[in-house]
C-alpha cells in the first residue's frame, strides 16, 4: 500500500486525521521519516490531540519515549530515536514490552532503530516545503 496526502498547513489537518483514523484499525506502529524541521513532532501532536490526548506534548528527544493517555485509544507512546547510538539501546528501554502492549507507537527517526522496527510498521515520509506550510506525506507499509 502507498498513499500520498497533502497537508496545506498544521491548522488544516482534517484529512490527515481522517486518514489516520482508518489506519489505526490495522496498524499500531507508525514510523515518521523526514529531515529536521519537517514537522514530525507537530504532526504527531495533531494525531495525539485527535485521539483525545490532553495536556502538554513534546518531543521525547532526551528521554527517547513519552507516554500519553488518550481518551480514545488508551496509552500512546511517542518515541524519538534520534539520539540512539546503537539500535540495541531499544532493548534497554523495554522496546519489546512497548511493541507487545497493543498501544499506538509513534516513532520519529525509525532508521536509528535498525532491525528492531517491526516489518508490519507503517512508514510515513514527510516532505516539507519550508517556503509555505505545505507538507506532503507518503504513507507506505
């Protein structure tokens, strides 16, 4: 499956939310690819808010994982793997437990996770046009 989606701005995300609502039925691991500043964290915040997460959300750049409680899907885990030195560090933080939790996992910088990223993960590639607020998302599994 491959699907493209254009997000005109982070204030106009209804189509993004609609597409992801259907994807939650078949996937739990969502891997976000994109350069620094592409909007990975911002898009994940929009998705978390849509799932009923209330309160502050931030990039887990230093903690590697943040846990959010959502009204619609229970616990959601937001990973930022940018600072991993080795993929095996995922084992130390309990990666297998997160994968087996049936919770939604949003993962930034999944390439840093190497072979620990499950084969059935959904990959979202973000291409940002910095002269406008336009983002093109390509969704692949």
